[in-house]
């Protein structure tokens, strides 16, 4: 056996019906799994599904046999899984993973999990139980991971046989598990990249994965420190570490991860990525921004993105500087500062601070100075202060376009991150498009992922949606990230009640800003703001509506009137604008350069136009420029949507029901043609 065979086998488990044991004539054999932490087994969801409804009812219905004993396990997390325990899935899409709790296996040996996306091509080994020769036994073979297609890691020369599903894929060059065997095709195998394990965070109960991965890191630190532990994964990784290697050694990483295991976990991917961004801008380039995003969910994931960092030589950084080590030490110091500011000094960072101080002696002088500043005691009441001066890591931008000549009408979509209002990082998209009635459901998952990457600590990403004018009345502020039947919580709140949600004009975004647009934005940004009717006729004295009996203002007359309005003027309207007279008036306002507008996206009958315009004018007069509009609008949406409030309070804010906001600064990208075919979120790391 190879060096890694001897490390994998004690962690390898045979999964079968309870009581199957090693007896090849016992109960049916289902597949393979492996311990990733004491008492926790990872396998494929389709493997445990062979146990039927009892598995999905979280009964101890999974037979587990390993070198240390025989017992039963309980499936705690799985994705995908049947809608109900008694139904079955026709196919098992990615990630096809299940996490099994195994009582009585607290002393089990565990594999070493990679903290970074797979790098291909890579020499790998596959491990699993199989009946290759008729008798049940362990199979270990070597091959190559040669690329990814969609979310699958492709393997050749080591095609898994029946029974190996759920077993580990080990990168022999780095000495860590990078995937889970899933199945085989005609000439090659397919594995689930280990980074897909992060998807289990988003299923009900997924927060337990933080505890599992912390237990994993504690296990390997204990083994590394133990004289009687025998051969360890850290020792095997160190043998692969050449004398001239740069970055963070396996011994340093296992110690650092052990310290991270004692800290509060990140709340979202953006919390990790904001610190990674800050480090890369410091050690690579002040304007550096990654092109592709990764859904980092633990502090150790941030190290995986930094510890083998390379860069072109800079005048202020000699070639002898170990960039990866500098980056990781600086990142660890940022974690300390971030947690201390967020939770206060009693967050268990003391031992990590000592470790950073001990290890940073060889860092670049400028990095050492920055580390020292980050590790200085936080000022009083730091936990009450903003966690970062930068706010959210990024905003989320959604672009929607009508697909030409499509019948029925379809809309292409793209979801991306927008950094500092100018740098775009594409995440997901579909240029084939979906019908309008499917936009909300189709975008729920991509939007949830993007917000997780944009949020940072206490700061929430804003959502800007770039729409064709025919969709200006789509009620985007009422969209939810969760299904409608989910209990009340942050995910079940309408988007506009929890975070800033604004619309932008798709047509204008394709062209360089006009002088009128730029001038009006300067006036709106500086303030004060004042209301001007989008449609002048709706305020006819003695009339509270805008029915067909009113004399219409022509588009050119509206353009002349809105063009003459003072800078800082905001067109407001008590009805919809995606069709008819409202659309013509909105087109006039946009042509006149107005960057902000307020209206109702609902076409319901109403007779309170004068009230709407009066209250909208008061709202605008009370804010200090364009940026000050977001908070009051969010509060209004909360109060107007409170169906349990006192009727008098509801009446007070009824005018703001279905409030839509155009917030369209001229300095936001792109001005060129729409992006085509952006990569899927995490395509490089799944």
C-alpha cells in the first residue's frame, strides 16, 4: 500500500443495512464513506438512500463498519434529498452528499480535508469498498483528476467500480482529500469536489457543519502533537513539502487551523472573502480583485486561497519574501481584529495572537508593522462599532434582458458582484432565459449565493436590478430568499424590508452617460431632493386618481417639463410605469437625465394620488442627498408591509405600499454590451 493508503484505510467505512458487518453474505452492501471528524462520516446521498424512508426520517438506519467497530449512523444533512421520506428521487444531482452522525466513533481516525479548490491536472488515488472480484474488499487505485465539467471533477485511469461511491479522492501531490467518488461514465469517473460540501451549510440544520469541521481540525492538531499517534497526515504532507517550498508549511497550517477551531465561525462567505480581499490588495496590488468567486465558509478556507499565493516581483518586495506566508499571517491578524471588533475581547483569540507573534518574525517588515497594528488591543466599545470601514464587501447586481424573438417572451439573466460600484465579478447566468413568471424562483438560489458573498459581518449587500423598461413594475422588493412556507426569519423577510433594493434602466446602462444624466446626478447626490410629478395631470385639482377622463400630457411636453425641473428633482408617480401613460412619462424622465424616481409598481385601483405625492415629497425633503434615501425607504417598506400592526399605524404608511425606487447613478458599469455566458458560481471550486 502507498503512504496514503495506510492513512485512508482506518478512516474508511463500509455502509450497509444495519448489521451487515464484514460478512459478504450479510445484509445488502450499499457503498462507502469515510470519517472526516470523530463521529462524523461523509458519503454520497445516493448511497444512504438505499436505506429508504427510515434514513430520511433521521432514524439510526445506516449500518457503519470500520476498523474500530460496527454500529449504526443517522443522516443529519443531505443534498439533494426527497421532498418527503416516503418519496424517491429519479436522479441524484450534485452535490450528492450526505453527512452521517455515528455515535460511539469518537476515537475514529479521520482523513485530512483540503482547504482549497482542486487543482487539475493532479495525480490522485481513489479508495472504497467494492466487490471487484466477487468478494467484498477495499480497493485503492491511482489515476488523474484532469479537469471539471460543470460541477463534476473528472477522473481517468482510475475509474471507480460499484461500491466505491462515497469514498475519498486523495490528491497525492498535496496529501489531502479533494473529492468524493460519485460514479463512472464510459471511460472515466466523476467525483464531487470537496468544496461542494459547503452547500450543506444551506440546508436546514446546516450550521452543524461548522462544529464538524472544527472537530476535524482539533483532531489533526491533537494527532500532530501526540508522540504516540503513529504516522499522521501532517507528517505525510510534510514529506511532500520540499526544502525550497514557499507558502505555509503543513505543520504551520495544522496549528493555525487548530486555533481557528476555537473561534466563532464566519456568518457568511463574504465575511471570509472580505478579509481575503484586504490581504490580496495589500500584498499583491491595491486594486486587485479576483475574477472568480469561491464560497468560503470557514476561516481555514481563507488560508486555502492564500497560502500558495504567487505574484510578479514588486520593487517594494524582494524575491526572497515568502508571499504566501506573509499573506496568511496578515489574514490571521485580520481575523483577530475582525472578531475582536465584532464580539469584544473575550472571543478566544489570545492563543492565536501568541501564535501569530511567534511565527511572524520572518515576514516582510511592512507586513510585520501591519500585523502589529491589527493585533493592538481594540478600543473600548469596539464590539459596538462597525466591523469594517468598507461596509458590505460588495453589492449584488442582477441584469435582466429580453431574449430577442422569443415566444413566449423569455428573459436572459446574470447575477454578479459589484465591488466599489465599478468592478464586476460575474457569478451565474442563463442567456437562454426564462419566462417572466419563473424569474423569481429561478433567481432565488443564485441571489442567495451572491448575497452571502457580498455581505460582510454586520453589513448587508445592496441589490441593484438592471431591467428593461417593460419590467419596471416587477415587485422585486417583495421577493424572498426562502420558500413561502418557511418560518419567519431573516430569509423569509421580503428583500426590500431587510436590505436596499433599487432598479436601474437597462437601456441607459449600454451607453456612455449623457451630460444631463451626469449633471442631475451631481445635484441629487449633493441634495436637497424635491418631488416633481412624473405625470403632471395626476394632480389636477379636485381629482384623486388618474383615470381615462384626464387629459394626457404628451411625451414631448413631459420631457420639456421634466427637463426644466431643478437639479435634485425626483419624479414621483402613484401608479405603474411599465406600460401605457406611465411608461411614456418614465421614458421622458429618463431622457431628461433623471437618476432617481419613485412610483408604485402595483396596478391596483387607488384614489390617493395627491396623498402619495405629498408624502413622497416629505420623504425626499427629509433626506440628505441621494445616498440618504435608502434607509428611510427600507423603514417605510417594513411599516407598510406590517399586516399585524395597529390599523391606525397601517393607515399612516399605506401610501408607501408597493413603493418602487429607480436609483441609477451614471458612474456604475458597464456601458458596453451585456456580458455573455458568465461562469457558474464556484465552477472553479466545485
